[in-house]
């Protein structure tokens, strides 16, 4: 968008910023506008929300952005950082969107998976995560980000039922099985458990796949 273009020109963090850069005071003004100005639809707002700290003075605005009827999917992750039980229902509802879709609803579903990582709960999300796993496993499309976050979310539940879910990966076609072994291995290594032993014995990753697993593990949650 045009607004993102002009903001990039004055961003000192850009690889090729323009001749003019914002002062700290000016940056505060821009960030305030991005966060509080109604109707903002810029990637710069999404970038701001992705790193927004859980400061109490921002909570009402972040919650409004996440809850409003047309929604701002990128507000889900900063909302989860506040760790407030009242926000769990919205995160769980957002898991209902098919996270593999390449549209705003799919993006909301993927960001809800990240929010679960930031604000986990022993059982609250588990039924939705199970259904999401089964739906995506039978879907003809593959979304790498979706499966990375979905496997991570489920690996927080080291129980027999999760093992049975993950076992289904080894019954899929060759191409899908090879793709899914990467996020699965990364999740099992991120959250190790004796429960995963039968799964580890079935994993067969190429050198290239093992390198991808290490890249996954190097990324922050």
C-alpha cells in the first residue's frame, strides 16, 4: 500500500531507507496512529502488533482490534501476551478457521495457533486442535506455517491421544508424509517426552529435512 511505501522510506531499520528518518518522538507519533487511528489497514500496523509488549495501557485497544466484527487477525498474538482468561474464548473460536486458506480467515487461524503457543492451557484448546489436525490432514493443500504451529501446539499435550493423531501422518501419501515429518520432528524436539518414542522411531528425514528442522528450532516461538 502507499502508506507502507512512505513509512518504509523513513524507517531506519529498512535495508535502504530514504534520506529522512524519523526521530524517536516522531516514531512514537507514527506508532500511536498505527495502533489507535480507526480504519488503518497497513502492513506497518501488523509489524507493530507482532512486537507490541503486554503493556496495560494498550490492552483495551488490542482487545478491540481482535474482537471487532471484521477483526484484525494480527491483534490475536499481542492479545495472548496479556495472559487473561477472558480472552481464551476468542482464541479458541479463531482456531475454527481453516488455517491453510490463503486469505484473511486462514491468516486468523494461523495466528490463533501462534496465540495458543503464547498462552497455552492444559485442556481448553485441545479438542479444537484435534479437529483442526484431522481437517488439515485430509485437505488437498499444504501450508507450511499452519503445520509448524499446529504440531507445536499439539506437542504441548504429551498423551496417548496425541500420539495417535501424529501416527496418522505416517499413513498419508509419500509426498505429504515427507513434508509433515519436518514440523512434526521440530515439535517433538521442542517439547520432548517419553510418549514420543514410537513416533521418533518412524521418522526418516533426509539431510535437507534435518536442516529444515534445525531452522524451525532456531526460530522463536
